[in-house]
């Protein structure tokens, strides 16, 4: 049975964009204040679940052809690699470092190694959550 929920679909497109923008803000602000990869990943997963509720699974797969298991593996490589990378510089596991870099449009920004770790956590959370949701949604 296929429903044509035009109001839900239209509102979802707008709300999903806003929630995703806030998730990106939370992700980048995580090493300064509460937030980071885990909460940002959960919010991004919530956006994807909202899209799955408003549209069918096949439509979302065509729009976002992402292999979430591969995303989880890439996230694990980032997260573990950040910790293991500290051994190459003879510092304790998961030690962080930072630097200030100048970008043409954005100006001077502080970049830290925790950003790479948070990116790994972000990808693992999205990949795991969406793999579980899609597995449950495909069972009939």
C-alpha cells in the first residue's frame, strides 16, 4: 500500500535540512562545548529516519546510495587511527593536538585531532543506526 503524503513529504524536506544543519553545528562545536560525533551522528540518523518515514525506502536509497556498513568501517578506521596515530609521536594513546589554519573564505580556524576522532564516531553512529533501521524495515 502506497500513500501520497504530500504535506509530510514537503515538511520533511524543510525540517530535515534544518535538523541536519544543527547536527553539523553540534558536530563541529563538540570539542568546545557539549556535542560532538555521537550526538551529531544521532541527529543525522534521525534525519535519515524521518526521510524513510516520509518517503519509501527505495526512494531514499536512490537519493542517498550509501552503504552504511562501509560507512561504519570507515568510521572505525578514523576513530582507531586517531588513537594509534599518537604512538608515532611518542605521546599517550588518544592525545590531542591542535593548530590554527587560515582558510580563504572562513578565515583562521582551530583544527584539532579530536575532530578526526569525532568524525569517526559520527560515521560509526550513522552507519550502525541506519544499518539497524534498514534491517528492521526490510523484514516482512
